C-alpha cells in the first residue's frame, strides 16, 4: 500500500502512469473552471461599478488578481510537465491567496443580513451571489491545498530516496540505458551507440549473456 502511494506521488509530477497526466490535468482543470466562475461572480460587480463611474472595491480587484494568477498557472501545468520544486512553492502561495480571499469575503457576507455592513451591501448587486462565491472559492482553496500537499509529499519522497539510495552517477545511468536498448533489439547490439560507449570488458560480458 505504501509503495502504491509513493508511486502515485511520483507519477503526479511526470508524464507516465495513471496518476500522471490524467490526475494532474483533472486537478488543474477543476482549479481553472472554479477560478473562471469566481471571476464571473465578482466581475459582475466590477462591471457595474465601471458603468456607474465608481471605483472598484479593493477586495473585488484582489479576487480577480488571484483568478488571473491561478488561471495562468493551471494553463501552464495542463500543457507542460513541471517537476521543479519552485512550482511547489508557487502552489503554496496560491493556496494562501485563495485562503485570504475566502477569509475576507466570508467575514463580510457569511453572516446574517442585518449584520452585514451597509457599504458592502451597496457595493454588490446580490448578497446571495457573494455568498455563493465564498463557497466556490472555498472549494478552489481546497483544490490548491491538495496540489500543494502532493507537491510537498513529492519533495519529501525525492529527498528520502536520495538519502537512502544516493545519487546515481552518469556511468551507471549510461549502463542502464544501454542494457535497456540491448534488451529491446539484441540484433542491433553492436550498432548501439550507448553500448559502444561502455568499457570493452563490460560490453563483452553483456554480449555473452545476450
């Protein structure tokens, strides 16, 4: 069971396996869709403020900025396989930004109608829509938390593996590549560039085994 979990974590950050592209694309697509929904819900009030020549509220502008950052990140992750640790940090930053957004608007609108401050009632055309936006933002916050946890787990597993097994040197990697190539097409063993790069003694030994 533990091995299967580790395999899923590793595959999430690579193209291979059922937990690779499919899982990553599904999570990023959900994050993207919910971000667009949030953009539409808050964009209604910003558009109304623009039509009436009023200044947009800072909280609404912040919400739209978080959506822009999130949408760009999702688009990149859906089309490019990224394995650098810096992107794990960026996932964490976006999770914090979504948590702040949910906290701000939840504190404003997730209370009884009579307890909502009048300026925030006037700035929006629908308090009900704002409450729905808080819940949708909360779901998206959980999605960003999930991708953050996956990233952190991958970093921890990679570091643990490097301490246990140690870094693999270039010679060992070349040997493994050569042997894989030989096993696929033994008739072309002598023509293999990777095989030719190995020491003569190893090449002779492997040819006998083949």
